[in-house]
C-alpha cells in the first residue's frame, strides 16, 4: 500500500470472535512501522502512523501460541517464521489473506475475511475493497489446510504454475470479486486514492 506524501494512518480492527495476531511487512526502502507483529484481542483496535511514501502489507495470523515469558512461538495460519510475536521483516507463510498496495490479495491463499476502507482521500476510485466471504467454508478439499483453518491457493497447494486464471482462482474471484485472485489480476482489483488514511478490518460485521 502506498501511503501518500503526508504518510497515512492505518487503523487495524479485529471483529473476529477470537484473538488474531496481525503481521506487518514494510517493502524494501520503507522503514518499519512501530510494530511488525502484535496481539489484537477480539473487539480491539490499534492505530499506526506511517512515514511519507510508506509501502508494505498487513495480514492476520491465527491460532498463535506464544510463551509469555519469551514472546516466542508459532501460528497455525499466516505465520511469519520469526518464532516471535514481532515478524521482524519476515513475510507471511501462505495461506494468508494479504492487504498490500491498496488491494486485498488471495494470490497467497486465504485465512481471514478482510476489508480495507480508505478515509478522507481524493482522486482515483477511493473505494473499499476486500473479501468478506468465509472462503474456508467453501474451500475445495485439495486446497484445505488442516481441518479448515485456511485455504491454499492452487499455486501453493500444487507447486505448479497455477498462478494464472484457473477454476480455483475463478472460485475465489466469484466469492470476492474486488480481491486479487491470481497474479496480475489488476483490472478489477487495484485501487488508488490520494492522501487517504486506511481502516483495515478483519472479520467485518457482515461475516458474523
């Protein structure tokens, strides 16, 4: 996500019924935000102020278990491999629903519903985007992770060049038409908005 000249405020909201552990990764050339990973109990919110021209990605981790004395542990989905609450520059291990560059991406699979809403911006489309459908419930068995905690992309599940339109990406696209469903799915899935702040909501109310 490109944050604009003044830097954007990102508000991360957890409307899921359980705790999640959002992860944040700054792109190359962007300095990290105040945190790279944190615990966010159900119903709580956390806000970050980004520096000018910041870009990066947000995602939600689920099923995490961290030792309170060391903050070390792992997550069932979206784990970043740092073995800590902070991701420390590590990316999400698929499957994870990613929010980056003002789009919501299912290219790396899906684990949580997410919506991104720009606030106070101008120009471009300035539209909300995301995936409010629970894709874990309709995930094909060959893409399902464990007992249904997440849904792999075909590319990740099969280790083949399925990173293009396929019956699997079409299933994702049908359920979440404004989200990226395969690599280069730009036409209907990338949005622009100048000078906006952003609210990132996991498990928006329509899914509960």
